[in-house]
C-alpha cells in the first residue's frame, strides 16, 4: 500500500467566523503562521462578518445589521 494514500495536503484553508473577535495584529500572526504549511497553489478563504464603524451608516440600517450580528452570535459557535 502506498504510504501517501492517507497523507492530507490541503489546497484550500477555510476560516469561517474566526477572525471577527481577534485584533488585526493577532489575525496577521495566525495567517503568517500558516504560510510554511501552504502549498504553492494553496488558497485561503475567509468567511466572516465585517461591520462598518458605528455612525458610518444611517441609524436605522446600523441598528438592523448590528441586531442581525447579535442574533447570529447566539447560534454560531466558533
């Protein structure tokens, strides 16, 4: 049996709902620590919710998106 049969080498790394609670400096550290393990054709996908700074949107829209984010936080773990 070929020993490489069970060797896993990922070409895509997905970070879902991970970075939104981390400071930018820590996110950079996390991503940089991944670089040595990346294949030359690897891709990194980041799926996260990014909210604008308070006051950048009309108040009604700002409240609506922050309310949705608050509700999602209750149901999404990780």
